C-alpha cells in the first residue's frame, strides 16, 4: 500500500461556534487524515486532534506521534494483517490508533466490496442510516432557540443541551425555553461535561428533573467512581457517562456494576472501531444502554461511527458532527453524508462510502 498523512482545519457554515463547559470556545476542527491506496482502491481514516480538553493531548503532540508511528508501519503488508496486528501502533495514543484503525477498516471493507457496517456485523443490504440527536451549544437565547427551531424543522426531534458552563439558572432557563417552545414533541437531554461537584450535581439534577430529560451526561468529573455510583443511586434522571469512558476497563466496570449508569462510546477515546465494537458488545450482553457518538468531526470520522451504530444498534446515537461543514474533504455532494428527518445516512457503497479529496487538505508526509 501507499500511504500519506494530511491535515485540514474544518469549519461550519452559518457561524456555528462550538462552546461547552469543558472546551470553551472552539472555532474549527483541526483534523488529520490517513490516505491509503492499493490496486486502484483509495481508503481513508480521520481523527480530530484539537481535543486536549478531552484527552490532555496537544494537537502538535498527536501529529508528531502519528508521524513516528506511521513511519514504523510496514505498508508492504496487506490491510487485513495490519488491522489484526499493527505492532507499531499497539502502544500509541487513542487518537493515533483511531486514525490508523479506521483507515485500515475502510480499506478492508472496500477490498471485500461491502459497506463497513456489514464487515462489523450489520445485515448485508440494510441501509446505512441511523437516527441522531443534534446538540445546542452555549449561546445567546436568540441563537439557541433559532438553532433548535431549524433542527426541528429538518425533522430532528432529539436535542441535547450543553450545560454547566455558567450558572445553573441559565441552564434551567434554556431547557425551559425548549419545553415551552416544542412541548413533548422533542426528546431533551443535557451534557454537563463534568462541570459539577457531587453535592451540586445532585441539586442541579433535582432541578432539571421537572423537564423530563432522557439523560444527563457526565454531571461530575471522571475518576471518582464512588461519586458516580452514588450519583447513579440518587439521581432522578438517568446518567450517561462520557469523559469517564476512556477504555475497555471502564466499559467493563459499567457493565459489571449494573447500577443504571449508561455509556457514551466514542472511537477517538477508545482507539478506533475495533475496541469500540468490543465495548458495544460487552454492554449489549450486560443489558446496559449505550450511545455511539463522536466529537464534532468531519465526514469520514462521522461515517465510521455511523457504520458502527448500524452494526450495534445503540439506544442513542450522536452523529451530528459533519452536519453543516463547509470545507470537508469528504463532503463531495455526490457521496457525502446526508442529514434529514432526524437521521444521518451514508451511501450503501463499499467501505465508509465517502470519497476523500486530498486536494482539500495539506499533505504532511508520504510513506512507502
């Protein structure tokens, strides 16, 4: 195989700015791409790298690591054998493993002539589509309601509100605005991104309970499992863990506890499709509801999560990341992801189904 590493800064149309309790303001998505080519087939993987607020890794450190790890891979081997045993990548960080794992999965599925979802266990011939929520970031009330109305007008009736960045009174007001505007016609959830200590979290969850939320995500910071267990026992709203789920050890703990805590699985946290598929199967066997989700990411990363969702059928899905990007290298109108009627869909063609346009990126290095 021939391989090359690329970089791009993705931005959204309409002035959308990402702003959460953990990230602060984020104006664009700093993204790496691994392009593979063999026998006329082109595959690609993607990972966003300006997510130090999630994993503590600086973007330039992830880039340097990616260059080092890719330089140690033997691209004379076929994609399937590299996917089964990529020795140079085994000890890499989760973002670098995700980049390599997704590109190799895309190539293997293209070589087999099937959509990636089929290779992951979905029925052959099933459409590559899944319901998804949309997220409302911290903004003025006017912008907040306008974006919510636009999503609902497009058929999206699952909305998640970012909370915890300011006073709880502001969070309660914005959630109340949605209930007043849309009634029970929308499903609401909230994400605090670990902003609260346990006593405050319990008080805030009691106040939020009147708005009939499907779940609140990560009310307290990760790491204190005793506090999370107490939260699960006392919260009037189901609790979804996100930042707490950084690997299979945490997934096994949630599965074994059986205390009502749910898990948000993201490829970039777990290290790619291979461990994320194992995590989904562990939770399914334990009867634990889970979400397949992502960061705000481009089309290739979103499509990878979508194919995983089609194969594992989670109770919840968060696949909005590529909606509205204006310069996505996988945003060719003929092959890109389609958003509407509350769903995201990919072409039912081999691999991830999307075409990667390297000309819309900056070439970092080629590998042979």
